[in-house]
C-alpha cells in the first residue's frame, strides 16, 4: 500500500500453519520421499541425497505448497513416474524382466497420503517454529488481536505439530483444518479463511492473513481478507505480486505493525 494511505482496519489475524508458523516443510519433503516406499529405488534416493539434500526439487515443491493431499499427491506421483522411474499403481505388481527385478509400483493416493501423514506425524513432534513466529503471535496477543489458524493439514496432524509450541497455540484457540466439515474445498478456494473469520466473529475484510504459499494468498484474496506473504526464499518474487498479496516480507521478524495499524494497541 502507498505510504500516504491510512492503515486498513485490522481486527483479527489468521495464520497458515505449515511453512508460516512452523518449519514443517523440510520434514514434509522427507516424509514425501519416504512415502514412496520401495517404489522409489535406492539409487534414486541416493541421487536425491546428493543433489537435493533429500528434499523435493523446487520445481515440484512449489507446485504443492498450500494444497491438500488429494491435490498435491497426484502431482508428486506423476513427477516420480516421469523423473524418478517410479512405476504407477496401474502397472501392477512387481515382476522381473531379463532376470532384473523391477521395483514395486507406487502406492495409491490414499495409501501414499496415509504413509506421508504417519511419517510426518512422528517427526513433527520436534518441529521448530519459524523465526519471529512465536514473538509475532505473542505481540498480537498483547495487543488484544484475536487470532485463528487455517491450515490444509488434517486435525490429527495438527494435534501432534502443536505439542511443543504452547507459546503459540495458547493464544490461538480457533484452528480450522483441511478435514473440517466447513472446508468443502481446499486452497486456493476461500473456505478455510471464511470459516476462520466466521468463528472469530470478524468480517473477512478486517482479517489479516499470513501465508507462505501462492495458493494460500489466492485463498485469502478470494475470501476478501488482506494478506502478508512470507514465502520460501526460493520462490520467484513475482509469484506473490501476481497473486496480489498486499505485502511480501522475508520473515515474520520483518512484520511492520504500524503499517497495518497494529502498533500501540496493548491491553
């Protein structure tokens, strides 16, 4: 917004969870690769360790940010088929050709989702908060700003991710998850943010959303909320401009309270 423009009226904040408040993205990448099971050969795994530090390549990862499992898992399975010689589930069971055993086919979307969630849940008990996230939440709480979380994650996963982050979650009683009945469509549809605003009792136009994903910014805009993007540094800078984020910052530590009319509102 131009410097001369008065700050908008912000009555509540809504946070994405993964990659915005909590640093789950690296763990998520590991869990995704592990979810392939034996369908991803050890040779390919070693290649990913050598070239990607056992993370998803960015050209794949950026497509999955902010999406629910039913949307991003087919993208991952197709990428594995094209780039990592993963056989699709439709190829049938493992068999041998010329005495060389083939790897088993990839799991189905539902099986992959379950494997990924199980792996991630085990790891996420030790997930770290992202820089500045805890302090931002605590400052907003001190300034009497009600807060909610709207995440694509399912509630069982959120319950595990929150275990060591009481400093954050004690200030955010409202958590809208991807498997909630009110969320008929995942991001970039507005359902999650609209439901969070409804539970907060605040008009969406007075909600400020913090997001790390383009799909999340698009979702916030579709809901009528303002948005601050806190993207992965590998993301193309123009992506959030095109998604019409109201502001893009490098870290939660860079958030300017005065710019959003949120300074000097202590209880």
